[in-house]
C-alpha cells in the first residue's frame, strides 16, 4: 500500500491591489508584494481611473510581471476586486490595500497555516498601524447586531494578547486571503456596496455556507488607516450607514434582524453621548461637520438603503437556500463575535 503524499502545499496565490490615487503608498505596497518569498505568486493591480500617475509608474516599474486592469471610472473596491477575481489564476487570492505593506513572509505564513485545512475559506492577517507598529489596526472583525462592524483589537497596544492563531468571524479587507473555491460557492463581493463593510458581507456569506475564517498572527501587515477617504469623511459615513442596513437584512438571524432597530437606537445614543462629551470617533466627526449635515447624511443613507431593499431581500433568500450551518450555530456566531456598543461608540 502506498504511503500518503508528503508533498508541501504550494498553491498559486493571486495578490490583488485595487488602487485609486494612492500615490507613493502604492509604490511601497507593490514593492512589498514583489518582495514576497512565496514561490508561486502573481500580482494584479486594478486601477480605478487614478489621476496621480500611480498606475503608470507601477506599469513602468514592473512591466509584464504586473497584470494591470485599468478602469475608465472609479468602480469602487467591490467591483475592482471582482474584476481581479475573474482574472486570477491562483487557488487563493490575497487582498492588500494600496495604503498597506506586507511583511516579506506574509503570504507564506498564511499558506503554511492553511495546509491540510480544506474547511478554511478565509484568512485574516495581523495588521498594525503604520508609524505605530506596536498598535493594532485589526486582528479580524467584530459584528454589532445592526450590521455594522469594527476591527477586532483596534487601537490596542500589542502586548502579545493576539499571538495565538484562532478562529474569527471575518478578515479585514485591508489584508486577507480568500480561497477561490469559497468565492465560487458563496459569490464575490456585492458590487452594490461600492466600498465599506463588503468584507463583512462576503465573510458572513462564507460562514453561513460552512467556510471557516482564521486569524494568522505570523502574517504581518502595516496599514495607513483610512488614508484615502479619511476616518471622518461624509463619503465613508454614508456608505457605512447604508451598507450596514444591507448587511443586517442579508446576514442576521430573523429575531436579531427584528431587534436591530433597537440596537441601532442604542448605538446612536452612545455615539451622541460620545460626540457631546468629546470622546470616540463621533466627536471628531461633529468637529468637522454640523449636526444638520450629519442628519442629512443619515437621511440619504436610509433612503438609499430602502431603495436597495428589494435586491437585498432577494439576496437573503439566495443565501438562506445555500446556508449549511444550523440556526443555533448562526446565532452563536453572532453572539461569539459581538461588538459592544460602548466600545463601538467610545473607542477611538
């Protein structure tokens, strides 16, 4: 009888960067990808009509080694990645934001970890803040029960508390890996989102389809937080509020979905308190914009969310048909990785 194969697991990996006017940050990002020690790697750059010359510089620097998609307009993060998924020849796709850089062995560490684990469809990296390498940006994502999310470990000092590989709900879209067979099973990014919270959506669809997500602490990334849109921009706030409603409709168990308006009200109250007491991100937002602008933004987000509601209800029906975990496991998933409203509102 022949012995089991001991051949190493060396799948092809397709690294994907979606760029929009990232400037010199894109140079550093691509340099870190072409310096990876993984033996079988292709690099795909999707440029969303940048005007800063960043994609021309990349094409000149890397030539045929870089696979380039140039869009005539800004297609957003979701569609840009989907375009790259269609082109990718790898068994895994590794996403890296243009404002992030990967450690030389980041992809190797992910692939070593996932060898022999066919039920894992997603991998989350250890992401630190650029300029503050001892401060976490993300170690996966946590879910608040109205569809919004925030990075796990966000803004925490690295004291070794996240040194252990562990199962998490979802990876941060800034730097993560998806198995192509999972994407074929559960679908690509929802392009209606354009940007923000689409990483939670795709991961929750994967979880409901029976695919696991693990955090790999030895895969290290440095990230400029919200370098493109800014932490407090109206653009980001609008898309986050609209998309979190769509997440709730598509992804939450029925009872939690019915209760989600109460969770939202609690979150709004906490964020209002944070703004009034000059604590948390809400306080910084109201420093730059008036309460009237905030109310108008919220109204626009709700109208847009309602306009897209029929599409999201149809998406929920499709997801439920493919769901492979039990209702109990579904509720436990939301409970296990729940984000507290106080932390969401008051933590910078």
